[in-house]
C-alpha cells in the first residue's frame, strides 16, 4: 500500500506543469461533515494568474452536489502506484461510502479549504469555486487554485492518462525543445 508523500508548497501559477498533460486526478471534497473522493479526467487549465482550472463534474456524481454546495475541492495528482484506487474510487458513489476508509487513503488538512488533501498523491491543489456560470448547462466548474503542494521528487511522476474502455496510458519519455520557444511562450 502506498504511503503518504511529503509535499512542499508550490506556486499556484505553475500548476500547468502537472495538469496540462491531462493526467487523471482524484478530486476530494468536504460537505456536511463528510469527505469524499471522485476520479476525474476532464479538466483544463484556463489561466495562470489567477490560477484557473475547469473541471467537468457530472451532476450524477455525489461530488457534484458536495462541491457546488461547499464551493471548494482539492485536485490531487495520483501516480501509477494508485491505479487500482483510481479505478475503484471512480466506480462507486460516496453517498453511502467513506472512500478514504474504503481505499485506505490518508485525509490531510488543507490550509485554505475544508476539503482534505490525499496524502498518498504526488501533488494536491486546493481549489475554490471561481465561476459556476457553466455548471447548469455543462456541469463545468471553474476553480481557482488557491494553494498548491507538490512532492519534490520525482520531477516527472508516472501519471495515468485515460483512453476510455478501462484502459490507461502511462506518462513516459521526456523530450525538451526549450531553445525553440519564444521566452514569453515558456
Ligand atoms: C478513469 C475515470 C475517469 C473519470 N472521469 C470523470 C470526469 O471527468 N468527470 C466526471 O464527472 N466523472 C468522471 N468519472 C466518474 C466518477 O469518478 C464516478 O462517477 C464516481 O463514482 C463519482 O463518485 P461520487 O458519486 O462519490 O462523486 C471518471 C471515472 C473514471 C474511472
């Protein structure tokens, strides 16, 4: 069983470094005295500063109500060590289950929101609901990342990228073309 990972404070304006590649994330929430977690693949960076992130959280999920009502969540980045937990959490409802207990995960206190960080994840991004204008039409929540925590190593964690049909791709080889970028594009 993976252990909690020590994380360091990280600049919210730089969370694209982890989320732009489109990894599967675990979204934790807290409402009416209870914690929950869901698996999520549909997210998108929208702005560096303020650090804005859009997530499609279907209204059929218990997390949808919890996050809409509380106006908060934490977006956590799991690695391949948590593959079975990612699948299990995304295939059951938190309405009647404590998923932290069921999947042996550690709820750690956040500093800016009441939703907990998931200790075993490589990174955790504390989010506040920034704009709910598209929730009614598309279940699309726009969050501001108000505090970020990242494990100092490895620099490129092995993340999960869902292709549908129960199959994941795993992040791999790193290539750089940094010299070809205009400075303002970096
Ligand atoms: C790999 C994977 C990716 C998922 N991506 C999303 C997503 O982007 N948005 C969403 O609403 N549900 C997504 N789900 C489904 C939810 O995680 C699932 O319905 C979960 O049981 C919701 O839990 P809850 O009812 O406790 O909130 C995904 C599930 C899996 C397994």
